[in-house]
């Protein structure tokens, strides 16, 4: 279910708030507490890998790829927090940032979770890449492949999976 208000109707409801922005903030906070989600308009693709003994994380935002090590994750978190939706292959990669960004679960779209909800077994990302004939050597390769997976049905040994839209509710993905 989707709810939208036209600006004129919303302005008539602001009552006790001094500005429209303050009222909108209160409205969105209450809606999120009740389980509603804002329809996302901005997206970031996120992945993390081990490189020797350190974690390398990467995000792809507006076609640009940024990489971070564990010493500058806060800069990455600021960029992720500014986006409405974070797309990952598996929720496992969130363990690296959950301590400093606990809200990440709320706005994450997980491709493997969407596959599992279609009653199919989601393979490991590296195995899926081999099925596609792709080699994933760098964080850039992983991010580009993850984005590619969201643009067409995913081919698995047991059949194709049509993913929910990226702007759909996170409960569906």
C-alpha cells in the first residue's frame, strides 16, 4: 500500500508545527515507527571484502565507486546515510558497519533474501558470478556485478528469479 499527500492537503494538517519541514519530519518519523517506509529515490550499492587482514568496503553511488578501509568507514557511513536505499547481495556484509550504523537494516535491499523469498536457494555471490562467467577480483567488480543483478531476472541453476523493484518495501527484499 502506498500513501501520498498533495502539498495543499498537507499544509492544512500542519497545525501545531511552526514550519512545513518540521511537520514533515514528525510525520515521517511517526510513519517509520509504525512500519511505513519512504519510497526511495536515491540508492547506494554496498559490498565489503577481506584483503589480507583488513576489510575493504565499497559503495557505488550515482555511477561512481568509492572504496574505504576500516580506518575511514565513518566517511562511507555518512554517504550511505544520505541515501534512501542501500542495495547489497547478502545481509552478511552489513556486520562490518552495523555497530556504527545500526539503522542500516531498515533501508537495505538484499538480493539473496529476495531470491530466498521466491523459494530458491541463493548461491554465494562468487558462485553466482561463475555461473555468469564473471571474475570478481576487486571491490569494483563486486559492486558492478551486484548492480547488474538488479537490472534483469537472475539466472540460477533451478531457473530465473525476477527481483522486486529496488524502490519496493524492504520487507519484500
